[in-house]
C-alpha cells in the first residue's frame, strides 16, 4: 500500500500534468493529455482509462485521451458503443443535479446487471472494463460535459474508498484544466501561451532556470505588488527576477525550479511562508517553450502556480462528511484550521479542550491522506474550488 507521502506526490504530479496538458494546443496536445491520462490511471491503480468531451445521448463524442485502450476500440466506442454505456448515460442524465465527485460503477448499476448489458458482452468484456471509478465533469452550457472512466478487469478487484478520495482531490483541477482547454481551442498557436496564463484564476508565472520572469499573469503581478509571499525584483538588463518573501524560501524555490527546468524532470509542490499569514502553495511544473519571450524559445521553462488556501472557499461540513467519512465535529475542526484559526481558538469556540481539537485534527488528516495541517488546508482549498 502506498504511503500518504507517496499518494500526495502522485496527486501533485497528476495535477501538474493536467495543467500542462491544458496549456498545449495542436499536435502536442494529444501527447500531453495522454500523459495526464496515464497519471490519472496510475493514481487509482486502474488498467485503462478514458476521457471524452460531449454527450453520448446526443451522439457527440470528442476523445481527449484513451489510456491503454486499442485505437480500434476507441473508434468503435465513438461510432456506436458510447450510446450504450450503462455507467455514463444514466449518470450524465442526472449529473446537473449532483455535485462533482468520484463515483464507483457499482453505485450506478449492480455487477450482475452490468454483466448482462450489450455494452459489456459486445464491447467492454474483451477490454477488461469491469470495475469503474469516474465522474462527469460539467463544463458549462456551451462545452457540455466530459465523462471520465478509469477501469479494472473483474479479477483485479473493485476500487476502494481510498481510491475515491485520491480522485476527488484531483477532480477540481481536472475541471479547471478542461475549461482552459475549451477556451484555448480556437486560438492561434502564437497566442495560446499568454492566453493560458490569463485564463487561470490563480496567480501564475513562467520563469527560466534562474528565476528570471518571462511571463506573469495579472493575478501574480497583483500578489507581488502587495508583497503577498512573492516579490518581482528588477535586475538591470536581466529584467524581473522572482523572489519569495523569505530569503531561505527563495533558495528552496530556486532549487526546485532549477531541478525541474534543467533536469527535465517532474514537477513538485512547496509552501511559500508569508509574514503574519498562512503559507502560499506553489506548484512547479515544466511547460512548453511557446511561453517564452521571442528569441528564448529554446530555454527550459517552468510554470509556477500559486494558491492561497486561506483565501479560498472551503468545502462544507456535509461535503467533508460525505467525501472523507469525517464526523461533523472533525469536519468543522478541519474547516476552521484550514481557514487559519489556531488550535486554541477552535477549542475555545467549540467549548472543548485543545487536546480534543488536536485529536480531531489528526483524524481529519488521516481520513484525507494529509501529512500535516498545512497539507490538510491545501487539500480542502483545492476541493473548495470545485
């Protein structure tokens, strides 16, 4: 079984790949979404996976990725079998009335009934599509929705509650990435990099291996102007250089950026402390060269996404009870701590001792897979974006 640290690294890696894929257009988009699809599949231990845009009831299907599925089967699905899918079609019909969350196939149709469907006997059985975890990602009236399905064969066993929790932590980012993909769809390639940054609600910057800033969206510029965790310092002809509010954190950020840019490696996440406030969460990821300034297209580039957990909407107590199996007391304590309240303040407000709050916070961390209270705040802030 993977440790909480390993699981969190997988979640962060998957999120980074989703944003990377969202920023791609043209021929490179398919490969980027394929990588994101593989990451989603590995996150929950699925053997195959698919994500498409459209409505199977109306016969509109645009495949975004099909992970470990034969091309002939993908084409047969788009041509005919999507309309027979006993998981997606009924879920799509009621998705507008449901919160977006990970759903198990057995919640939609019992295994015995599933075995008797035409979809299974003529299509899914030979592909090993028996156990499912997935969701319907709503994208608005114009774009429609994107059904996500991750599958295991019968012999591999069903998906677990832990699998559902991991996927739930990624789903708000999947929706944001898909919305960005829709917005970028009609843009010329030369415009898409800038539009991708401005299309993000979060502060976002593109830097090189030495923290020279090539692009910064309006949200990032405003955050830097207010000294909220980051600074943009002018350095003569070198232009702007990114600095963290704390000198020691700048060194850590520089090391992560250099590793990501020069090593061609995977992305990572780290916290950027702020004076008198909770930390910013920074996601660091390699990105395509089209974000570069003219003449620097060959430089290795890094995308930094910043989030302020304390300033984000948090999921409701009932949502935390439903998603993670928390008690209402644990959920209330988790929300209060994620919003920046101290243990002592939470205890006083609830009329209990600090030891009780600490125990409830530990349990909330265990149920969400959070390693620390900062990690818990980041998870809850992520879910609150949905």
